[in-house]
């Protein structure tokens, strides 16, 4: 079974990326202003420079994830991209999305899975396979936490499914 965990994670965090990048800018500015007033010695200046560089690299990484998401969605079939946007970015419920697109629920679930598969395939074509995303986003704890929540949910669903199958055996 192919995993779409990173795709779901990236789509879920997408709407927060710009806001967090803006917060990083404010942190950098605050750190720089505070350093001026505190009269840093040489070691303090180097530590501050390292911290500002680290924050700037984080911002670049988040912006790259935002651009990556947009590029992958642009490459997709329009209806599939719209399904993903409505579910993960807008937070709409499946029933509402299915009704909006005049899909029966079974069709909606099938199309949603196909859209997730396509999104992950485009991420990989853009150079961000599951392995690359594991490495690239490992330092972003809040994103990793969203990923782990999807992973736990998926494992719980598999366990429930298997329990039902065993009980009916």
C-alpha cells in the first residue's frame, strides 16, 4: 500500500507556511534590535549571527515547501487539485465536497485517493520523494507532528480494519 502521508501533511500545513515565515521575519528583526541594545561582545555577535542564519534557512525551507505545493497542484488535473484544496487547505468535510461536485460518496473517496496519489507523484517528480521529505522537513517539529498524527491515524484505521476482519473470520 502506497503512503500519501507526506502529501496529506504538506497540504494540511500549507495554509500556515506564509504566516510562520512572517513570524520568522519578526523574530529575526527582534533579535537584531535586541542585540543592538544589549551591547553584545564578539561571542554574542557570532551566536546571534548563527541564530539569524538558522532562522533564515528555516524561512527559506518553508517558502520552498509552499512553492513546491503550488507547483504540484498546478500540474494536476483541475478537479483533483480542487478536491485536495477543499479538503486539506480549506478544511471542508467530505460530504460537502462530494455534494459540491455532484459526486456520490464512493466516487468522492475514490477521486480523493487518486488526487492524493497524483499529488505525491508530482512531489516526487519535482524532486521531493517521501525519503527526501523525511530528511528535508525533519527539523520542522510542528510539521513532523502533523505527519505523525496522520501516521497514527492510518495505523489505527488499519488496526480497526484488521480487527474487524479477524472477528468476522
